[in-house]
């Protein structure tokens, strides 16, 4: 965890590059931190708190289980994450 986030909630924002398409095409995600399910994500719910009162140097394992109803005509999915 960067020292700039020490003492603050660390929030991860996830976007897919598919915003503006039908919901069934846009990926749905389950967000895990250190193996624990924390939050579901989709195009309307893009943020997940990965650490409350973060500590400088804190290490977390963040995993996303991503699934989609896309087909060969759908745009490519690209995950963008910002801490």
C-alpha cells in the first residue's frame, strides 16, 4: 500500500472499456481481498474498498472473478484498475 494512502480507505476502481453497451455484454465481477469475497462489481458498481484505514507497506492479494454474456460481435473487454 502506498504511504500516501496510510490512514485512509483504499478504494479500487474497475472499469471494463465496455461502458455504454447492454448490461448482458458488460462483465460482472466478484471482488476478493486475501481470499475473502468483498463486493460484486459491474458497470454501475465500479468501486471496491480493499482496505479500511490502510497502512503504509500493507500487502493485499486482490482477485477478480470476471464473467460476461459477450459474443463474437461484442467489443473486447479490457480491465482498467485505479487505486
